[in-house]
C-alpha cells in the first residue's frame, strides 16, 4: 500500500511540476506579447500625434488663406495689383 501511495504522490508531484513549468512558459509568452503590443501602441500613438499636428498646421494654413493679408501677398507674388494702383516698370 505504501508503494502505491508513493507512486501516486510521485505522479502528483511530477504532474504539478509539468503544470507549473507549462504555466511559466505561457507566462513568458504572454509577457513577450504584452511588450510587443505596448511597443506597437506607442508607435501608433506617435503616428497619430504627428497626424494631429499636421492637421492643426493645415487648419491654420486654411485660416490664413482666408485672410486679406494672405490674399494680397499671393496677388503680389502673381504680379497682380489692387484697383486704382499705378504700376511703373523700369526699362531693362
């Protein structure tokens, strides 16, 4: 009877060790996956932040384009002048 109990106890101990080892391996995999996911989240968050900044710049540029000052500057670059403005060109 003692031999049987000893075999059962040894079997339970071996099974417990196998389960603990399996859980340890699974825990390491979960930890590695968690680190991977955290890294991917940080990379994607940086991309989102860059796009938000670009959007803010474009919105500001759009607002600037509606200003009279911007329109005058663009017209001047294109060689346009305001009504009733006299243009004098130098001879080459």
